[in-house]
């Protein structure tokens, strides 16, 4: 019989237990497909006595993930603890130093320390794989590194945080405020222990940073991302956008130009009839554009036990089959250092403002837009009871700089109550 591939699994939460379940349920299927048994030698978590709904007695126990990572009976260290520092990082480093291959679902670790870990893995001649780190069950890492390997990737885009998409779609469906839906999602356990990772866009930005590196051959650069979360998206914007034929999404976009690497994660409007516009609830969608393939769209569960463990198993099985490859699609030392670039790509913008309902108010706003070189495509003013009038404008395509200039000048008109809102309308 072929030698088994022996795993050490650190982290027995949602994903870790999902991996144990798949290995048990599909032992013969996995062996048939990879040509060797996949076994678990030892596991680690914080609390040995916690009821995890599954017996772990067949496996040795380690309190310390670092000790697990170094065990002689472990070929592959599977890191499912989480966090960009502490036990996860220490154990992954220890595993690579000890000559083990590593599989992780930890996007935070890779977005912050990906380059150093890739260099360490490649110097040690080991593999570091992370299909589950981006968009859960969607095989996007494989799509970029294998399926699209013959393409010059032009743009990567997507909705990669299910919790934010749940909140935005629930706000629209139920007509509830951000605060109400946030509380509801938190109560249902949909949010990370630190919810700011979700609603602040940080989790999605970690994923975008990883995809950018793979797509453009650049060193992973989380700090270069223009980042804005969903916590300032109001139900008024969601309703108004719907009225104009759009949905609000927390959208990540990355593209490389002569000016540098543009990476942004921010609330955007997308046409409600587009695939991204129709994405409901906690589902993820990644859009990849290559020079030969054109556009491909991947859609599926971005989180949860089954989908995420499915992606972890994809990496484990590749290692069982002896597949090797550089961590970010090309050798780490050959990855380019990118210059972060602000977007200059023209787009239409959605503007919402409250105007004093008196003669000449709208003319002043139109003048500010005109002076900034921003042309109005569509405009709506709604009936109202309060003294100020809600006004929506969709602009023709214009540059981000022109919109910023117009927004800054808007306050000087003296006719606005509150701050105006400007959201980019993404061509998808
Ligand atoms: P989780 O349910 O919170 O489980 C974390 C596990 O790590 C727990 O078993 C915990 O032990 C263990 N742990 C925490 N600190 C530890 C320490 N100091 N030493 C040893 N073990 C420790 O997390 P998860 O949702 O499974 O996520 C795991 C990883 O997958 C994270 O990187 C996450 O970002 C990523 N991921 C998760 C999903 C998802 O849907 N959940 C999707 C994609 C990626 P105890 O159980 O004893 O407390
Ligand atoms: N909090 C993440 C999400 C989990 O909502 O998508 C998966 O990374």
C-alpha cells in the first residue's frame, strides 16, 4: 500500500472539525483519487475537553500548535486556528522550518505575512497552500494559478465577504437600518469575533490582497488597498440605488496599470441585473478577467463548515498527489514590489444629497459639478415633508479626482443639509 499522507490539524472549530469529518466520511474516495490514504496523526485546540460533536480519541492531542507542527508523524501541518499573529503564525513558521508542508485557511496571516512565509516555504523546499483562504468553497486560487495560467490577468473583482453581503441584502429586503441588521447578524453568529473585520472590509481586503498577488505577480500588499467598510451605507442609499436600478455591494477590485497596482475594497453600486447585482445573502462571487479567456464568474459559498473544509481538502489532496508549486504562482523572490495607485479609471457616480428647497439651490449644485467637469446623466428629486429635498444624481463617466473635487466644493454652496454621499458605479 502507498504511504499515507499524515496530517496534524491545529484548530478544531468550524473549519477544523469540517476537515476531520470529510477525512472520515470520504476516506476511501480520497484514497482512490489521490492514490494514498489520508490520515490524521494528531490535533490541537485550546480546550481538550470541549464537546465538538465528534470523537477525537483516535488522534494524539497536543496543547501547543507549535509542538504539533514539529511532530515526526506529521507530513502536512493544517493551520485552522486563525489570526495573523500568535499561535497560527508561530506554528506555520515552525512547520516550515521542520520540513513540513502547510495548508491554511488563514487569509489574515497570508495578507500580512504572505511574502515572508512564501520565501520561508520556498527556501525550505516546502509547499504552503491556502485555497480556503479566499472565498471559502470557491476554487479561486486554483482558477488563477492553474486554469488561467496562460492569461495576462486584466482585472480581479468580487464580493468576498458573505457577512457584508448578507447585511446589505437583508437591509434592502426587510427595509431595516444598518444598525438593526448588524445587531441581527451578530446575534445569529454571522460575524467574526471582531465584527470590524467583516463590516470594516478588512476580511474582504485580506482576500483581495492575496488575489492581487496571484493575478499580477506582485508581492502581497494589504496596506496598499484603499479600504472602506459598509458601516456608513444607509438604508436611504440602498433604497435610492434600487430606485435607480442598482444594488449596493462591498466590492473589491484590483487591476495593474503603468501607474501601479490599484486595489480597492469599498461599497459600490452595480447594475441590479448584473450577476454581482443579483448576488443574495452570504454568497460570494469572484470575477476574473484574462486577455485570452475574457471574463469568468465564480459563485458559491464563501464560508461555513462544509464549503471551507472542501477547499482545505483540495489543498490536502494536491499534496497527497505530489503537486508542487510556488506559493503565489511564481517564485517568491521574483514577485514584483508594486506601487499602490489610486484609481484614475473613469466611472459613473451615484450622488445623494439633501438640498434646501428654495429657488436656485439645485442650480448651485449643478454649477459645482459643472466646474469640476462632472456631467449629470440622470437626476431625481423626491416629494418630501421636511424642509430639505432628497436629490439623487447619476453622473456620466468621470474621474475619481473630479468627483472628489466636486464633493469638497459642495459644502461651499450653502444649500446642503448634511454631507453628500458619493458612491462609484462599477462597470461589471
Ligand atoms: P473557530 O471556529 O473560531 O476555531 C478556531 C479554533 O482554533 C478553535 O478550535 C480554537 O480552540 C483553536 N484555537 C484558538 N486559539 C488557539 C490556540 N492559542 N492554540 C490552539 N488552538 C487555538 O475558527 P474557524 O471559523 O474554524 O476558522 C479557522 C480559520 O479558517 C481562520 O483563519 C478563518 O479566517 C478561516 N476561515 C474560516 C471560514 C469559516 O467559514 N469559518 C471561512 C474561510 C476561512 P477551541 O475550540 O478549543 O477554542
Ligand atoms: N467572515 C467571513 C465572511 C468568513 O463573512 O465571508 C469567511 O471568510
